[in-house]
C-alpha cells in the first residue's frame, strides 16, 4: 500500500475520464444562459441534477471499494455506512425543488471531497486521488453554482 499512497502523478486515463465527467455539469449550466430548441434549458437543468446524483453514487461506490479493499469489516464499518450517504443525498437532490436540490448537491460534493482529501492525508488513498478530486469537485461545484445563480436571477 505504501507504494500506492506515495504515487503522486494523476494517471492520464483517470484525469481524462474525470475531466470528461465534468462536461455534463457545464452543459447543464451553460444551457441556462444559452437556450436552444434542441436542448431546452429546463430539460438540461433536470439532467444536470440527475447527473449529479449519479456521480455522487459513483463517489460513494469508491468509498465502498476503499472499505472492501481493507477487508477488515470491524475497522471499516463506518466507511461502509458513510459510503451510502452520497447516493442518498443524490436521490434527495432529484426529489427536492430545484434550488434545494442543487444546494444539496453542492454541499454533498464538497463534503465528499473533504472526506476523500482527508483519506489521502491519512494514507487510505493515493496522493493523486486527492488532487484529482479537488480539481473535479471544483469544476462540478462551479457549474452547479452557475446553475443555482440562474435560478435566482
């Protein structure tokens, strides 16, 4: 594990796929300011919220992977339990009114990123993962804030 934790460079594939994964957030955000008939803003907006929920579930799955990788059930019970929270937050975000749903997504992404960075600091995850999560969370949250702003202006 020490070799994994010491690795600092983000693998190219992870970076490329991660950055591509931020694009749907920005498509939803831009659609609020630049509306076309082939992509109605309200449909793109709702798709952005649903996509955020899916990505939160993916991030929760990563946490389960961390817990399973340890294979020490008693030590990782909290990791398993907390790993379902991103999925639950995502479902709630889809069901809530848009302004609350986006606010919940923003909060959940920030809390998940904090947890991931703390796990990097404690040696549970490789250093590159913290850098990647910070970069991707910044991109996603900025797009979600742009969506939120479009609701209040």
